[in-house]
């Protein structure tokens, strides 16, 4: 990998694994087995891996992701469905309040740090952020837990938190200008269309400290951000950063009504990002280049 001039990230999101819906696990498994995904340098899954963060859902997620994690090719971050009270019924709330949120976060961090060159860079109180080095350190992918505000928050808002962003700032400050940087998190870092016409922005779903994260994007000229959350395929440029929001890999995209995985390629020499969409249900013309 160190001699390569590009790296490719396979971006999945919002799997919503759930008992009684085995088709979601089958779709996710089929996605991971696509030739383009198997050849990717890293598989990035940006949250809501489970429907409600329950034990049997987490077990199913770990079984699904075990092989790619063991190869050192996985970055999976938590989403609001994984860690908050969102989607839970009353009988499960006590379990979540008893500390299960931390266990869920740590299980995802452990999967992200398996194999390869990956390590937590946060405080002893949290495994996040996770830093994974690709191409002999020429590209760094940082996984963030944006669900700090989501615990108990039925509005599905997110927050990275000061300690996590400070750890990220310190690590980025030691990088050389020619190292390429990617952020992966669940919540969107820019104003994101809601698809509701005149009510085009929904503050109930936003990242509360997105301005602090945006400062890091500008200060360190981050090349790419991958996120999920809205089940809408979305791409825009924020200053010098390409931002790509993934649709739900298993439930499809609100706009296109299709299931697909995004293949983002980063040029290690120029920092240029290109993207392709690989559709899951098309027999012909299954790959489409995206204009970024």
C-alpha cells in the first residue's frame, strides 16, 4: 500500500440491524462481499449500525463485521440509534442508563482498532477518537463518536465534546502538510437539507458543536469527511473539504429509492477526492461516477 498513489474508502452507513428484519443483515453482508468493497483500503461505516443498540443487535453487528475488522480494514463509529434512548421502549431504558452506552462505544472502538495500524488518541476516559494510518502514514482516518449529546436525547442530536476535539486538535497539529486527513462520524458537519421543502433544516438532528469541528477542518485543510444519519446521499464542498453523506446501505436513499455503497478515492499526492456509487440492485451499469 505504501507505494500506491491513491487510497479507496468504501463508505457504508445506517445499517439498522434489527431482529425480525434478517434482510438487513443479508444486504449488509452482500455489500461487504462486493469486489469493489473487498478491494478497498478501508471500509468506513458511519453509525446507526443497529436499530436500538440492544445486546443481540450488537452481537449481530460484531458477527457481520468480524472478518473485515480482523483484516485491519474497518472503521465503524456509533450513531444515535446505537447509543441514545432513541428507539427504545420503557423496558430497555434502565439497561441503557446503567452504563450500556459506554459498553457500546467501546465495542465499536475495539472493532475499529483491530488489526493494522490503528490506535485510540483520546483520554483514558474514552477510546475516541480512533486514528487509523493508511499508506504508511500518508493518509490518516479519524473516527469520531458524535453521539455524546444523543444519550437520553430523543431528538437525535449529536455532540463530539471538548475533550475529543482537543485530542483531535493535538494529534493533527503534529502532522506534516503532505499527510492526507479523513474524518468519519455519524452526524453531519454542515447544514444538511431535510427534504421538507420550506423547512429545509431540522435542528433536532444537528451536531451541536459542528462549528468547533469546522474550525479543525479549516485549520488543518482536511481533505474528506464521511458521515451518515439522514439516509440521504449528499455531497458538498466546505472550504477545502469534500463532505459526503451516505444514505442507508440497507434501507436505501430517500431521493433515489436505491441501495448503494459510495467508493471515495483520495489522491495522496494532490489531495483530490473522486467518488463512485456502486448500486446493489442493478444488474447492468452498477457503477456511476459522482460529480463532486
